[in-house]
């Protein structure tokens, strides 16, 4: 248990120096020597902790071997003495000696090999036992009739957090409606998205999807699709990256894949990873693939959680327009910081401190002269200020 945290710490520093996700920024910022020193210190700490535990293990093994040697010698002495006195025959001596030898080999395997391995992996064993003691959660995936969403006084708080992340949130989204969720960082937007998707279960309140109550034993994953801010970059070819969201779907699949192939100007059969003699893509290109993957999946509800951070505003606007055309008839929820894009939504929901403070379309919210107007004017200032 002492080794595992030290090993994870050293591994984390090593990945910062070597993985594609980290090495560019680490080198540009001139932090290589710093992380290299941390990595070396972590390795030394790991070695010291390992040596300390191995030394204890060696002492225990030595004591067990000494005990085995003394027991072995004592039994052998008794057998030789009995054979010399004529109390047992030579055949009996050989049979008993052979049985004792097998017994000691078995005990050595149990105590030194099995228990020794157990002691070395005691941390994993404890985690495994803790997992096995937890009550099993079996969820039923249900099909929903439509894309309506109702949140009825939903509250959620992260473990060890001091305040509620969502507090008595009430929201009603109609089937086929597009709703933009905006707010400052930490307002609870991503948590709200995860509650809607069923990834998190609310501490209190109800979530009703398509007229059906979603509790701790029910979900509607088969009717949902999502594109997250931190999406996966699968080391497959272009077609597999898009179709992985719904391998059995054939509806409009060729049209969507052909459109992405044309926009990215790459062959659909080319592997998107240099690890497998393929190519790597830019962040914007990957985001287009992630959105295509989400649209490709047959679903009644689709949610986009800031998936276009690496795309410039002009391309982002075009991409959302394409997305809206393809996603017609679906309930769409867009989490965004760019209020210019929120204007294309049927309705805008403003979150602040885990509560919905404003709800309406762009014009209505500007007239209210509240949080949305402040955010709108602050963002407009970046584009209109003469000092920039």
C-alpha cells in the first residue's frame, strides 16, 4: 500500500515528459528540468520504499526458512534414530521422508509464494475486496418515446465539496427544442449535462426523459448522443471513428462519412495515429470528427458540451449550422461560453452558483438587463474595444 502512491507519482512525472499530450507544453515552457528532477526524486523514493518493503520480506522469508530447516532436521533426526533402533523399517523411513518432503514443499509454496505475493499486492487486494463488498447496481436501459426532458428540483453535490453544485434546478425542455446553457466557469453547466445524460444521479429531485422517470435503476443511454469537451481520439481510421458511436446504424451513414472525408481531405481508410503508420490531425479536425460521431448516432437527444474550443468562431458558427441541419427533429442541448452561438438556440438557460437565474430567448434576456446581458456586453467588448 505504501509503494502504489509513490509509483503512481513517478509514473505521472514520467508521462509529463514523454507523452504527446504533455511534452510540447512542457518543453515550450522550459519545465523539462523541473519535471525531470521530480521524476528522478520519485524514482529514488520508489526505490527506497521498495527496498524497505523487500528487506522486511527477506527477513520474514529468512525466519520461515530457518524454522523449516530446524523442523526438517528434527524430523530427519527422529527418523534416523528410529531406523537405527529398529523401530521402523527402511521402506517406512523412505515413505515418511518422501511425504514430509512433499508437505514442506507444499507449505513453502503456500507461505512463501502465495502469501508473499499477497503481501506484495495487498493494496490491490484491499481495493478489490472493497469493490466486491459494494452493492451491485443493475440498471435497465429503456427506450424513450420522445426527446422531452424534465428536471424537477434536482440537486447534486460532489463528495467532500462544501456547497451544492446544482441546487433545486427546475427545467422543462420540449421535444425537438434546442436549448443553450450558458454561465461562468463553475456555475454547474457540465454537471447539469452529466445529470441529463444519466452519468451522474441527482442527490434529490427527479429526472424525466421522454415521459419516463430515470432513477438509480433506469437509464436511456440508447436514446442519447453526446459530444464532450474532452472527447476520445480513437486510433482507428476515419470511418471507424465516426461509426463507433453506432456500429449497427446504416441510415445516412455514407452521407455523413463522405461529408467529413471531404472537409478533412483525408482517406477514410487511413489510420488517424502515427503509432500505426497513419497520420495525426489538428485539434479542430478531431473536433469535427467528434461532432460527426455524435450526429451519426441515432438518438432522440443530443448534447454538446463545449466541443468546439479548438475551432475559430467563424468555423464554429458554420459547424453549428451544419449540425443544426443534420440534427433536425432531435432535442439539442448546447453547453457554450460563446454567447454569439447561443443566439441560434430556441431558448437560453443561464446558470449561476448551481441555480437557473434566467430562462428565455436572446431578445428576452437582453431586455431583462440581468446576468445574460452582463455576459453579452462583456464578450462584445472584446470585439468592439478600440484598445485591441
